[in-house]
C-alpha cells in the first residue's frame, strides 16, 4: 500500500491529524475512536509501514508522531485539507451564531 492509499481511509487521516504536532501513545490515540484498540493498532501499522508516522518505544508503551518530512508533498496536501475543513467549520459556526442572534432579536 502506498501513502496515498493509506490516507484515503478516514480513520488514518484522523490519526495523522492527532499526531501531526504532538507525539501520542497508542492508547491515547485509540481512546479517540469508537473501534477496538486492535483496529487502531492495525491503522497505526499501515501508517508506520508507509512511512507516514514514526514510532518510539518506551518500555511497553509505543508513541507515534507524524513523519511530515517523510511524507513529502503529501504533508502540504493534508495541511491544506485540514485548514480548509477548519475554515468551513468556523464559517458554519459563525453562521449559526448569526442565525441564533437574529432569532433572539425577532422576539
């Protein structure tokens, strides 16, 4: 599987977003999802095998971080995609706030 195929899966993209700026333990990552730890572990393995995350082991704990350098141009694409989603979310929140304000003024 190549890196593009790996990030085509939504949970893997979410895992990458979680470890983009912060190293996180496998357990901490798994806690963010509504699937088994084993399923998250498999996603982490795919991300590791495709060079999208790095693994640091400390005793029995495994810590993951996005390998943005290893991603090459894919890192810029993901960063832009997340920024666009955040911009859209902010616009929707502002629109909802304006709508709530308009309803309150109409009363």
